[in-house]
């Protein structure tokens, strides 16, 4: 088992937020905008994703790891195409707020650099490359929850840093990206959202985001893509989020059900913090860019329920990611 970053605002989840249009609402105050799921079947948008994660970790039991702390840096670049397939209806035929989406990776390439021997690092590049050309479909309901996921169950690789494992984590973050006050927000207002962390070795971990609608300013896209700005002349809402990972308490049993099922017990701490800066076009409602940095610290143990075997994990993770809108959708 290797220590890996717990995603704060994962890129694929951020892409889906591009279909959550930021719009003015006749019921709300004219100064307020509302994050609302408004999808158009056939809509296609493309984004470039860039992520760098540096992990320093050490593990040991009765005997400490003779190699000492090891550092692994993963840099991932991807281009993804998002297509709205259909809008859902209730039993009476009225729109129910759900949509069916397809995501296709036009490009996916990663490099992994380790300061010590890491058998997992040897296959990370091929795991990410496996995503290229693959499409994944899922339904997003009116509350932002993901269901009926199809398309990546047959990926060759599974486990940490595999395409399938990463996609499951990303899909679980949609509601944290799309969520916002239903009554609308105005410049200067602040709101808080909580996103439970799935598949972590400690139970009850939650990323809490305290977001503020900072200001409106000219949109900027195309910097990472090296292409013309597709938002030239548009104004963006600028949202700054302060992120905190909470929920683990040293000395307390924090065993997730998935670990209990395997006869294991976990305890310890996993904390983190970060910042996220988001630009959303007021003209089109599209997510223009998201830049995020975060740091995490881990110190926990995994043992058998009877205490026969015990492993200690310690580490730190630094990550930086950017996602931005590309000029035009490929047909």
C-alpha cells in the first residue's frame, strides 16, 4: 500500500461543473447568480488538464523501512471531451433535472519520477495512458450525485494510480464542485460545502470548502493550452475556496467498513488544506478555469484486528492542478 493524495477538487469533476450554468434568476435578487443544473443535449466542451503531485512517504512495522522516506512525483496531462447525451424525465414526462453525460479522453499522458525504487511507479505511466481514447458514461441527478456509471469496468489495470481507481474518485467529487447556494450568490458572499472522502484508509474524512464570490473580472483561458482565448471579451465570476481536510482523530478507531471486511483496523490522522481559484463565464455559464494547490499530512497505522500484524504509514503530499477551457469542440 502506498500513500496517495486524497483529491480535493478533482479535474474530471470540475469539468462536469462546466454544464452547471451560472445564470441570473428572475426570482432571486438581480445582483445574485445561481448555480443550477441546466444542460443542453448535444452540448460539447473540451478542457485541458495539468496535474503535478509530489508524495513523500515512509512505512514500517517492527522494522523500519531501510530505504527511509521516498519521494514520487507524478505529472499528468490530458485533454477531455465532454458531451451531454440526454436530459432525464420523470414519470409524467417532465424534466427531472438529471442528465446523461459522456467523457472521452482525447489525450492522457503521465510521467512518474521516484527517488527510491517504487514498483508501482514503473507502471503508472501506462496506467494513465490507458485512459487515452476511452469513453465513460454516467448519469448526474438534479442534486449533483453520480449514478449508473458505465465504461471503465474493463480497464486492464486496477488499484492505486490506475485509470479505473482515479475515475471512481473523480466521479465522487461532482457534487462538491457543482454545489452552491440554491438561493443564489452575490459578490462578497461566502458559503460552505462538505464532501466526504471515499476509499480512504481512515473513516469520516471530509473535505470542507469555504467559498467566497470574490469579484467579476475579464475571463482568461488558453494560457496552458497555448491557443487563442475562447472567452475573449467575456466577464467571469471569480470564486476563491479555502479547503480543509478534517475528521480523523489520533488514538480513535477510524476503520472504514471496507477495511473491517478484510479483518483490518486503522487509526491515526490524515489532515490537509488547500486553495482553489475558479473562473466561470457569466455570458455562457461555462467553467473557464480552475487552479488548485493543496498539501496533506498522514500518520496512521493499519493492523489486523487481533494485533498480530501492524504497519505504520507516514507521509506528506503536495499537489497543484489546473484545468482550462479549450477554444472549440471537436466534432
